[in-house]
C-alpha cells in the first residue's frame, strides 16, 4: 500500500486549493471521481474579484456585472448599481481545471475516475477507493455537498438544510449586459431566488428552492414566462444541491473538511468559493503543525475549526440569521419590504453591497429604515 502525507478527496476548487497549499511541503494525492476537474458543472459561475484573487488563477471571464434588477412578487422592481464590478461571470469548469493545474504545479498528484469508498484511521489512515488502497497521515474531505467524508464523522454531521438548484444556458442576447436580474417570490423560487445572468449572445437562467418546495425544475416554466424566454433555444442544463447552515464538525481523528463538505457556504447566496478559499490557510496551518508534532488527533485538529471560523464564520452565522428571517416572509411581506427598499437611503446602501459579505448591509442601514422593516419581520414570525 502506497503511503502519502495527505490524501485529498475531491478535485474541485476547495480540494485543489488545499492540495496546492499542502503540496508545497508534503506528498499529496488528490482522488477525483470524475474524469476531470470541473465536471459536472453545478454552479452559476458568478464570482467576485476577491474570489479570483484567492483562487490564484484567472479563468475565462465571460462578462462583468455592475448591479442587479430585483423583481418583487407584486411587480415592484429595484435597480441597484455601483461604479465597480460586483461580480464576474466565468467559465466555472475552466476555473476548476486551472486550480487543479496549479496544485499539480505545486507537486500534487491527481488520480481521476477514482471514487472514495471509505477509510479507517487506526494509526495512519487507510483510504479505500475504486483505485485500490492508499495510506496517509492526514485525510482532507473536499467531496462536495453530499460528502461521504463528512458523514464518516457521524450520522448527525449533515448540514442544517439543503436547497436545490436548476439552471439553463439559453440562446438569448440581453440588451443590458452589465446587470443580473433577480426574482423573488413563491411563484418562481420559494425559499430562495432566481437569476438571469447575461453573457454575450447567451443568458444563464436558474433558480433555487428550499427542499420542502419540491424540485426546482417545476418552477422553471413560470420563471421563463416572466422573463420572456419561453421560446429561447436551450444550450445546456445544470442541476445540483447546496448545503446551508454549516456542519456540526469539520474535523476528526486524522481528518479535516473543506468547502461544501464542511458546509462552508454563504447562506444568503448559496456561494461556496469565498468561505472555502478563505478557510484554506487555516487548514494548511493546522495540518503543518500536526506534521511537525506528529499529532493528528481530533484534539490537535480542532484548531482548524477555530481558525477557519475566525476567517469566514462570522459572515456565515450572520447570513444564516438573514436566511431564517427570509424564509418566514410571505409574498405580501416581500412586497411591503419593497416599499422600504425603494427609499433612496436604503437603495444607496444596496448599491455598495459586497456579495461576499451581504450581511454587512444590515449594519449600514439607518435606524429608521431598520425600524420600518421590524413590523414586517414580526408579522412573518408570528
């Protein structure tokens, strides 16, 4: 049985970033169950400049967005726009591939079409996969939303909830190329929101729904009708699910989790790249301390959770509070909120929103505007 310093399960951005950092000093193997990194695509491909900086690579950028048109259930619309790009529309598969290449350049080895089956952690770790058995000192779980490595820490280590997503690329050119359309309400996206992302002659249309609302594809027809896209040519379709609310544990005996496997996802938007990449340094620091001391115990690796939560946990906690409040709102409540959000004092705050830290909007709002929102939230909660 081959022995490695570390084995990373999953060759997406979280796994590749962890592999890149560890491989600079250690012998690292990445097991990826698909034939290449980046497939299948399960992401809207919308990232900030901060995410690109953290990734260390420059994927193909299809478009840059400066703001959003937000459509409310009753027909109200708010447009927010800034003087700086809010997000980049990227080829997400290209990002994943480039991050894998960067990790390879750092010394990591990738083994594709090799699916993780399980592991034991008596003494060293024995990893079982479809490619055979591999020994290592440390296992990194980066195997996504339905992480088997996360569940190896206990049956209760699932996320608080899942939302399900469905999107399509359509052949349709939008006149307004630098704005994303977001639609709220139970008719198009109960428990979340929908999006229309323009990029050249195409538009990426999708939505997520809370799990009790049923499959998101059911709501796509209503969304396409509202967006005037019923007759647009379908280029491709994507689907997937997103873990929200974190996981109870992101470490164990000789194991650490990162990315969707760790529940490191922004609850407001469902984006996972920013918190995952922000957590990678904490993983590297904790792992290196264990390699130096030879102590890979659960107690030693618990430092990882403290460190990554110091880097990314606050926004996740605040974001989940906002999500819980949002879930209580009916369509009528959303339309009441529209009347408040239409105020210039609120809209100017929304103009400057940071998509990686959306909860900061609340602290920037005036007390009078927050006070106006409280009766709506109270009615929803009651």
